[in-house]
C-alpha cells in the first residue's frame, strides 16, 4: 500500500516534489554570518567538533562519522567542492548544509543540487532556514 501511495505521489507531483534532504529551522538574527548558522546547527544536531584544524582543510564541524560544510545557497558550489575534499581527507560521510532564506523559491535549485550533484557522490544534503518571527 505504501509503495502505491508513493507511486501516485510521484506521478501526480513529479520527482522534483519528492525530497530526501532534512530541513532544520533555527533561531538566528537577520544578517547572521555563516559561523552563527553553523553554531546553531551544531547545537540542533547535538554533537560535533567545531575546533578541528587540519592543514588545507576546514570543515565547519565534524562528528564521529560526518563532515559538515555550511554555505549560503548562493555559494553552494563552493561548499560542494569543500565537502568533497573533506570527505576524502577525513574518510567520513560528507554533508552539504545550505542556508536557504526562502525554501519555496529555492525548491527547484535544491532539487537540482540534490539529484545532480549530491546523490552521484553520496553527499548528504541538509537545508537550514531561519525561524520566523525575528
């Protein structure tokens, strides 16, 4: 029954509507820097080392099995390259985290990044956005 439902969703809404990435909503102030977003996400995930220093490599934070790279969506390609490199050097799963101001406006680009870039390289995609009201 579940598979039938998924097939119906696929044909009715198309593949771009189905997403595998997680969306986190964090409390940050307007105009927050990337480092603030990174700290809030690390706090939300509840683990990770933001102090790891490796020559020629600077992942935003690292857990036991993942290396996270946080970027604004406008510079997703830079983050993608950095996470590929971190994955190879650290031998951990790479996670590209994109800061997205408007999830609805970014859905098409996120679908492209997820399907055409992240999936072929086994990179996990996470989206973070600002909690409304501040």
